[in-house]
């Protein structure tokens, strides 16, 4: 592809990504699925673009995307909101995350030649659900407030688990770890120091940010600060990704310090948080990066090892089949069978596993290609299957009830009513912080 056509493609991609967001409200087809298919058409099918065309930019792009994701995820984690929403969701998140990692690890270990640590890394990065996909879907499905809140909070918390575990295992693999205990022995000091660096850096920036806000065109300065923190921590051979996450979390919660008497006695300045305009700006950057990265994922999909593609489909099927069991056991009869059925289909994978999956190959680590092929396949099939099932539910609110054939006596028929089938607009549940 020559330069003029490449520039046209980039501009059209950004424009249509925003347009697809509007179309989604009527079609219920996630934007990321369209982006994946766009990359698939431009890459493996038409052959216009190949992953090799990106050269070393692929790794730089993936690393920069990861830093932005970590930072933005941190800025969306406000402790006050988490306390109100976490409740039963924390246990369901932990169990579903662990169960997904275990299922993926077992299947990958049995059907591939990956070593245990590589299989665990692949399982860990696909252990969560994508809040960027989940939240719009939940708005379309009129579940009861409790169950929809749990699904959204599960996505938010599992994203953080994926980020922390994924960064830790990947760094351990880079440094020659062979087992989980090796990763722990190598990483505990690095993670601890990174957290301290991120918190201290975030606290310092919470005082400086007011000064920089007085300057013109200063919206990018917070992102510049986190890039500096990331680079400094990495240059000392510690975990820059964890530092970026801690930096964002500190910025999201620093203003609470102003109410503490001990803080006022020691510090003369008021700590400031990220304001709504800055959050919108970071969300827009994440959206643009997500747009390009999912097209990159589509371009990078390979079908020469068809078994790994099928394995991705098997993993997705196993995850979806396991969710009703774990949710129904942990819900303690708080959810109807119909809610449980809907919650079971909402397990799409998103940007976080896609970014992580590309890094081992870029770093030249063993089994990097296999990890990327399996994970990209899981991301694709999880989004496709979730989208198809949501479309069925949109046409027939009782579809999942029939599919799982569960006893739903006492369940009200409007509990899973779809916005398009109701005369009034559903009142959405209180939505916790959104992660990518």
C-alpha cells in the first residue's frame, strides 16, 4: 500500500470507527468486531497489508498502547465507587477469572507444546472480560440492576487482574523464569518498587497538575508524565507497567487526601485529580489506539496453523459453558435463571489480551507466535459468539432460557426485555468505572 492510500485508509478508519459506534445502538454488533473483520479483509484475505510491513513499529505501538491502557484503567478506578459497587461482584470476578485461566491453561497444555509458563500467560491474559464491549451490550439488555452491575464490575475488576498478572508473568518470562515460583521470586521486588514509584509519582503530579493546567494546550501533560514515569522505572529494570497503573490510580483518588488532617499538617498544597475533560481526552486516545490495534489484530490473524484457530474456538466454548455454573453457585439465588443465562454469554475478550498476545512474539520469546495465534483466535471468536447470542436475545428475550432449559418459575418476563421491544427507556444500573 503506497503512502497516499495508507493515509486515506487511516483517516477513513478513524471516521468509520466513530460511525460504527452510532450504528451499534441499532445493530448490537460491537465496533471491535467490525475492526477485526476490516483487518482480516485487508490482511490475510486481500493481502494488501502484512504484519511484516510494520517492522519494529509493531512492538513500539503495542508497548505504547499498553502504557495508555494501564494509565487510563487506573484513572477510572475510584475507591469510593468501588466500595459501593464491589459487593458480590468481587467473589464472582475472582472465581470466573480463576476458572477461565484454569480452563485455558489445561486446554493449551494438552493440545499444544507450550511450556507451563507460556500456557499460563496465555490463559491469564484471556481470563477477563472486556468492559469496553460489555458496557454497551448491558445498556441494550434490560437485566435487573443487581445482575447488570455485577457483570460490569466483573469486567472492570478482571481487566485489572489481567493487567497485573499479565505484566508480571511477561516480565518474568523476559528474565528467564521457567515456573510460577520463578516469576514470584523475580517479580515481587520489581512490582513492589514499581507500585511505590507510581504512587509517589502520581502524588507529586497531583500537586503539579494545577500549575500545568494554567498553560495553554496542556491536556497531554498528564500522559507525558506517565510516559516519563514508565520509562524511568523501566530504565532501572523494574516494572514500568505496574508503575503506570499505580500512577493512574493515585491520580484518580488523590483529592481524598485533602480531607485528612494529617495531610494538611505536612503538605501545603491541595492534591488534584484528573478532571472530566482530561478523562474524555484519555478515553479518546484509547479509542483511537483500540481502533488501530484491532485492525492490526485482524491483519495478524494466521490460518496456516488451523488447529490453533480451532483451539481458540474450543476455549471460548468451554468458557461460555462454564460461566452459568459458577455464576449460579455464587449468586445465592440473587439472580433469575434468565439473568444467569444472559450473564453467561457476556464474556468477550478485548484490547488487553490482544495487546499482551503480540508482545512475546515482538520480544522474540519462545512460543510467541503460538501465543499470539491462540489469543487472537480467542478474541475473535469470543466477540463473534457473544455478538451472535446477543442478537438472538434481542429477537427473543427467552432465547437463553430455552437454550439452557432452566426452571425460571417466578421470573418476570420483562426482566430480560430489550430496549427495542419496550416503549420506555430502561433505567441503566449504576455503572462502575469503564476500562478498555
